[in-house]
C-alpha cells in the first residue's frame, strides 16, 4: 500500500470512529433522558453510566485525533476497543440492531490502530503488532 493510500485509509477510519464517538457523546449530553431510558429499558444498565460515558466518548475521540502522547492514544484505543465489544454484546443480548454500527466502528477502530504507525510522526510501541507477530 502506498504512503498516500495509507494516509487515506488511516484518516478515513480514524475520522469515522471519532465522528461516532463525538456524535454519541454529544447525543448522551443533549438527549440525556432518552439515552438514560434506553439504558434502563432496553439494555438493563443503570442510567448513571450515561454522564461518564458522554464525557469519556468525547475525550477518547479528541485524544485519537490530537494524539498528545502515544500512551494516552494507546489507552484511548484500548478503552474504545473494549467499549465497542461490550456495546456489541449488550445490543445483541437485548435483541437490538444497534450492534451493527458498533461492529462497524469496532472494525474501523482496529484499522485505525493498525495503520497509525504508517501515518503518525509519534509512533506507538504497539502499533506494529502485526509485524511482531509474524
């Protein structure tokens, strides 16, 4: 893959994941009552999770876009990875089709993580995980 194509793939994947997280965090803030009702009614989770998740979604999106340090970026990627896996399983368990966008975001997140060292000046010590596994 050329350097130009790597940049395009990385930024499209990263931008879409950030958009999902910024949009989700904003919705959690602006439509808190609706989201809290979904948490309690559909997913059977406590509504107090909505406020912290709103803040953390926005912070994670900003960190993977801005990348103030590779430690924070890798931590945000890991948190998003597990959050999306849990979101997929929660929606499947509830019989809700919301697992599909979560699965797409999860795949985009993995693509973004694996492409980061080809594009970013600050290299992650974990970004070349596929090379070390081979």
